[in-house]
C-alpha cells in the first residue's frame, strides 16, 4: 500500500488523497479490504461487493477534482445508448 509493503488480502486499508492506501484498523465507508484492492488493480470485478468498492473508490478519487459538482455520468451514457422499448404481452 502507501508504505510500499505488499497488500495483504486480510488487512483493511484507507484511501488518503495524494498518499494512496494506508493500513487501517478502522472499518468504515472509506476503507477497503486487501482483496478488494487487488481485484481493482487487476480490473477484475467477480462479485457485487467488488463492484460497489470500485464505485466507492472512483467517487472518492474524483471528489477533489469535481469541486462538489455531480459527475452526471448516467446522463452522458444515455446519449450513446440506444433507447429501450418495453414490450407488453398485448403486442
């Protein structure tokens, strides 16, 4: 992590701006498990927990650059996605 030590699957790490991840004994919404960090580094998202961790980390990492403004990524993606139509059983 931030100390240069290898990430341990069983440890908990806290993200610090400009410092990276440091070992933490506190577990809250700003901490990640070593397993989650390894999965994020490998860009592998094997389960919902890892996906949530990726989303949470992305928000934390981008927050200082957004200046409190929302990202609005859903609106951006909607511009490029085909509109979905819902079929009913009456058609």
